[in-house]
C-alpha cells in the first residue's frame, strides 16, 4: 500500500503542470511603433549561464551553440508592426540565469536602423521612434 501511494505521489508530481513552471517561465515585451509607417523588428533572446559575458548588441547571426556545451540558448522572432500600433512578443525562458534580448529594426527605407539590448522585465516596452 505504501509503495502504491508513493508511486501515485511521484506520478502526480511529474504530471502536474506547475512543476514545469519551476524551470520554464514566460516573459513578454511590448514593441511600440511610433512611426507613421509600418516597421519590421527582429528580436533575439538569449538565456545564458551567468559566467558568460553578455551577448553583443549586434549579435543576430552568430551561432549560439559552441558544439560542446549549450551555454547559450536563443530564439529569433521577427514581427511586423503597423504604423502607430503595438505588438506583444512572448518568449519562453529558463527561470534562472541571465536573460538578454537584442532588438533591431529591419531597414525598409534606407534610414539608420535603431537597435538595442536589454535584460527585460515582463511587460517591458521597446519604443521605435
């Protein structure tokens, strides 16, 4: 009887959805387009071991796997934002360690492209002016 109860407790702990939240968290940023025309924005997230230096702000094309240890995990999102609108961009991240976000506006009209880097908090906004 005790062994059956123990098995049920272990099975419930494995299947309970809150257990996955202990290692994986959701975060979102709001990208705000203040321009009078639509823009395309690329966002690359990095989850990294705290012992590593921060990714470079322009680090979009560099591989994030060193072949031996997956020290940096990343995802690349590209969103189109109509003039004067906002877009919510959601990311999954590991709850511990550093989470960085690099962003850049993709050139459409030949102007200088704003870009940046941040360690966002949930709901943080990026303003494209």
